[in-house]
């Protein structure tokens, strides 16, 4: 909803929007819903999925481009944008008069984070209690933006959201008083799970990835590219699934998530191993 509000506030008129690829599909679907012309820019596997501002600059249309959308940590690869790249992107946005929307829902897993919105009035940060705190049922999120834009988005929230359910609001406020405690428990779980997932990918010769250093997701390449067949087998015979790369715009990959309870991850990786063995 935070991303929806940001797009609603900026894309009037819609104009031209640049969205990262591979990327989380709703980040491209939202500006298209508002009538924008959506163009992708690559996050390059050869550069470990780095945010390359030159790739964005080559596609910016002065006076036409209204918005650039990306995620940090990058969804689905779990890779982090460098401070240098974010500074360069902020300068580019100021030079060509467009906004940058950064979905930072996975950035909350880091302990040394600086949100994009602190770098320029052209930068917008969205986040929620969903990922790093495991409180997705509260549906509580936030937007950090320049004062003028924040007032506009607050007014739009009155139109779209009206009133947040009071129990969710109260529980979210209680959670904010304990974020460090909640986050520490989640980070311990994810750190242990990441080691297990990394070992699994390393010992399967048909799998490869850029290992994520933080966060609960990574993007795994399947050597023969039969990802849809693999996911179909997992769902049909093992009651297990993973988002296929086609959802993110990269067909040879699937997103491996490891933010669940440890025993569930062990079971899921066991199912994945059995499915891979059968496909061979």
C-alpha cells in the first residue's frame, strides 16, 4: 500500500517510469496500473546484481521520466545497493527532475542502514513491519519522503485507506517500542538458515547464486533452465514451492527464501533435493 500511495502521488500525469529487472513484479505492475509507460533497466548478474546508475542514466528521458523504482535489499537477489550508487542516483534525479522510489522492506535486516530518503528530497523510502519483524498480519507500513510530498501522500491515504484497523495500529505501536528485541531474534534465525541454504546451493552442481550476505532471500540459477518443471514437481508431489524467476523477469532462476522456522527450511530443502534428483 505504501508503494501504491507513492505511485498515486507522483504519477499524475503518468509519464515514463524505469523499474529494475529482475525485480518484484508488483513494482512494475503498479506504475502500469496508473497508466505509465514502464521500461526496465537491468540489475546485472555479471556484476553480482549491482545497482548500476549508468544503466538508469542511459534510459532517462529528460522531462518525460517521472519515477525510478528499485528495491534495497534487492528483491529477489538479496544484494545491497552501495552508498556510492545511491548518491549518484540521487544526483541524477535532481538533475533530471524525477523521483526515486526505494522499497526498503528487506533493508530492515541490516544494522547499519541509512534510508534512501535521507539522501535527497527526490528519494522516497517505503517499508513495513512485514519482513524483518515477521509481523505481516498487522499490515503496518510507512513512507519517508520530502515534507510536501509526504503531506500529499497522507491526504491520499485518507482517500484509499481511511482508517487503519485500531487493533493493528495499537499492536504496531507496541512493536515499535520493541523493534530491537524482535529484530534480534529474527536475525539469529535468518543467519543460521542462510548458512544452511548456502551450503545446500554450494553442494548441488546444477545450482548457483550470488550468496546474499544479509536478508532472507537469494536468487538461484538452475543450469538447465527447467525452472517451471522444477516448481511444478515441487508443488504436485512435495507440497512445496518457490517463486519462479519468471515472476521477476529472469526465467532460469527461482527465489530461495529462508526466513521460516529452521525445521521448515530443513524439510523444504529436503523436498527440493528430492525433486532435483528426480529431474536428473
